[in-house]
């Protein structure tokens, strides 16, 4: 018999554009168009294309290619705890003065 239960991980998944405000606060700049490279599969894409899971104590951003974790962000009243060890490269534009 066919399993008609929805895949919970796919049901809870958004794209990283859904957390654009949090990314802007944590990095101090607009991040959704920023290039990022996955350390697991080498997929190069914009941060906004990462798969966002927002229903835990923080936000987990996964690669849209291999679905491995690229970035984790936890926000507290005092700081942002950022783990980006799943990214080989993240290119931020310099602010013009």
C-alpha cells in the first residue's frame, strides 16, 4: 500500500529568502543574492536558494543540491551564534564609504 503521509522535512522547508531579515541582521548586509559554495558537493548558488528549516531553536540552511547543512544560525538576546562550516566560500560585498 502506498504511504500517503507527507514528508515532514519537505513540509517544513522554505527557501532562505524566508529568513532574509535574520540574515541581514546577522551579517549586516543583504545576503540572499550572495554567492555561497557547499563544502559537501561543491554546489555554487545564491544564499537565497538554500533550503531553510526554521522550526527549531535556530535556523538551519541546507544545500539545495545535496541537502547537507551549510549554515546554522541561533539568535539570542545578546548575540548570533553562527556555524558556517558547511560552506567552502561565502563572498560578501564591501560596503561603499
